[in-house]
C-alpha cells in the first residue's frame, strides 16, 4: 500500500486517540484544567497535540475554554452557562435555553450578529460560602 493512503489515515487515528485521552482527563477533573497540566498527565503527547485536541473537542461542543482562566472543562451539548467558584475553582454546567434565546432575540432586534456566546459566572460554591 502506498504511504499516501495509510499516512493520512494513521494521522487521523492518532488524533482521535489523543482527543479521547484529553477528553477522559477533562471528564475526571472537578476543576478547570490547563493544556500544560493535561500534557503532564499524558507523557507521550506533546502540548501542541493537546491544544489541537482541545480545539477539536471545542468544535464538537465537548469542551469549553474558560476565558477568564485559560483553562478547559468538558461540557455536554446542552451546556449554556458555566458557574465557577472564585475560591476553589469548582464549576457547574448549567442549562438555561430561555436565557440564550432571550439574548438571541435581543441581538436580533439590535441587528447584532452573534458569532459565539461564552457565558461564565464567577461566584462562590455552596462549600465555600458555607465556610464564610
Ligand atoms: Zn468553592
């Protein structure tokens, strides 16, 4: 078999395997995690590969970048909003479709085209504000 046939297929399979490993780590984390921290847990994977895997997972709505922290979390397709504790970094994935459609209507009425909506809420989780 010619390398033109197997090489792209091999690269695609490797990328898929890295995506799976990265997603597994994200799913195990109860705190947002950085790309370098993910790479540290995958000794055979370079940080650039981790970044590419994260880009693919984000494109598939399986992960999201927490913009305020430059860290990543696993999400489901229904996640509209991420609430993050400012004290302990614990996060919750929230669904609020009414809020998102309200935003879309508001933007429609102002002729603003939405490219992406990244809803992040900072506050304190139950454990942290109980300790105050
Ligand atoms: Zn907390």
